[in-house]
């Protein structure tokens, strides 16, 4: 079993989930069951799938869960972009989330590529 707490990808995705939860607190109330819920679900899916993948014995399963996490991260990237275009995010929240999403994509993508080589 792998220790997810030692992975930079987990650390970043966990920080991103907190940022997304905080950013969506300010979204319009009518989005509670729409974009707010979707973004929170995608945000929590990233670290959750990394954790679940780390609990798997096989390398193939581990990589598969990392890929699912990456898919959720890309989904969140789109949703966050949409929320910006709709004017739901303030400038401070935008730059924090934007940079954290991009950094997490780079680190998680590199981890997946590295695991595929082994």
C-alpha cells in the first residue's frame, strides 16, 4: 500500500478542494444544486481518488484511479472557468484557484506519466 500523504499531487488536490469550497460559498444561492454542487463534487473527487488508488495493490488499478482523479480535475478546471465567465468568483479567489488547478494538473499528470513507465 502507498501512503497518499507523501504525494505532492494529493497535497495540492487537498488544498484545491478547500479553496473550491471557500470560493463556492459566495456563489449565488440558486446555484446551490447546480454549479456549486458540481464543482464541490469534482474538487473532492480528485484527492479522494488519489487516496483510493493508493489503497490498491496493483499498479494498474493505482494508475486507473489517478486517471479518474485527473479527469475530475479537468472537469473542475472547466467548471471554474465557467464560474469566472459568469462573474461568480472574486479576483482574489480566481488567481488562487487558477494557479492551484494548473499546478495540480502538472504534478498529477507527471505522476501518471511516471507510473505508466513502470
